[in-house]
C-alpha cells in the first residue's frame, strides 16, 4: 500500500469524495466516521481555530491500486503530560464524539491492518500516541493490543460506557421491559408538564446551522445548568460551531432534527438528533433551569424515544453520553470505548510510561489509604 499524510486543510477537503466511497464499503453508514463529521470537528476544535499553532493536521491515508484502503483521522499537538512537554499524535475525538475509529475498507486484510498500525506508530518525532474514545470493536485497537508491544509500551483504559437503545420493536413492549418505577415517574412528569397551559413537544426538521430553531436551542442552553461549567452553547463557541457546521451538511439531506418542548410559545428544553445508517444520535440536550419543576428535559427524552420507536428508519438510539444513572432507566445495553496510549521505544517516552503506569498508581493508592485512615481517626 501507498501511505501518505494529509497535513493541509485543502488536502483534507479534497478527500471528501474518496472518503465517502471508502465508508460506503461498510455494511452500515457510520455518521461519526464520515468526512462531514471529522471536517466539522477539525474546523471547530482543530488547527484552523487556534492562534497558538499547537495543533497540526495529521491524517494517515492508505491506498492501493484498487483504491483507498484506510483513513486514520488524527492530528499532532504540543501538550504537557505531568508537566513535561510532549509532541503527541492524537485522534480527532473529544467530549462531542460518541466514539472514534479508523476508517477501514470492509475487506481490509490482516496484513494491511499490520501495515497501517506500523505506519501510525512510526509517525516521525512523536513522544506519545493517543487513541481517544476508540470503539471497543475497533480493529486498530485490537491490533494495538496484540502487536503494539513490539514497538513500545501500550496502556489501554476504559474511558466511556454509552447506553444504547435497540429501537426495533414496539414502544409499549420496550416500556414493559423497564422498571415500574421508571414508567410511573415518567407518566407523572408528562401529566404535570402537559397540564401547564400551552405545553407542547414538537419534532422539527433542521434545514441548516442557521435555522432559527437552532437559535432557540442556544437560548435554552444559555439558561441551563451547563452555564456553571461554561459548557452551554453560548459559552462553548467551538461546540456551537461544530454543530452548526454539521447541520449545514446534514440538514439539506433530512438527517437533522430537534425535539423541542415549549410552554406558551417559550422554548424550554430540547434534544438535537443527527441521523445516519439507521442510527439516531441525540448529540446535544439541555433544559431551561427556570422550568426545572416541570422536568421538561425528561419529557422531551421520553417523547423523542417514543417517536423513534415509531420511525421505521431508525434501529438504534445512541445516547452519545456517559453511563449516567438516568440513562440506565432506558436500556441495559451499552457501547464501551477506550483510551489507548502508545509510548515508543525512546528514552523520553519510556520515562513517561514508567511515571504514568509504574510510579503514580502506587502513589495514588498510598494517598487513598492515608486519607481513609485520617477519616477513620476523625
């Protein structure tokens, strides 16, 4: 295979058509692996938004005479690990990403995968490679577990467990599979909400990132609890830019919608859904704190799920969230993602590995024991 690194934004843009053809070899269209997704991600969180020049595009592309075989969307970042400056190769993934994986041709052979893995781990002048939020069934992660130790030290840790709802079947059957407490509390909240004059929940298609309804959800977010941690859509401008750019692409294709709760015309809660390949991704949800007593967020979640079960085009509700207790009311299924760290066989990288995996863990355990002893004596 021929291997090259895409390091410029214009080269990234030129990959669109070939990327789409590569993804089409998969049995299911996977929105979080699409060119649209990663392009929006890079333009919101990557090098084009930074003035400190600490991020550099580094997309690994593999081709053969038969065409494109793999794309591995990554970037290079100058960061600090335990106060030590490092040059890290990092996957294009963060808290906005349900999961990450390399985009491989469906018929990629073990030999090709070995070549891909070796090339990534051999990226020049890298102190550390970080495969963040990598899907548990990733073939690249499997290769790293088995073969990565030949080239350096590997550390793999579970990072997120995302509840998933199988939306094939009847809504009433699904409800009967959930706890009586959940069903009773949900109906109580819905009755209370619907008793409010002018209360409604609508399913609204979004045409683009400039759709006026998007401005309504930004306004809701500005009045949510996320303001306290500066993760509302008003404060988090990069997150807002990411969503608007995705909507500009997905909206005209009918793959974006919002479930919006209003009271007397005032928007109070929403769930923003992106759709693709039989999966709906509720990528963002907020509610206005001033209406908290009516539980509008829970009502929107319930109505959205109910509507999705009635939609024959949707098979899976991917919550795009961590394993929060309230999502466990909805399902017993979860997708696991891992953070994998690779430290090449160089002095600095090996010292970092020893610090992270051999020195710090026993120090943390000792500190925990000391604190537990202090509490027992108190």
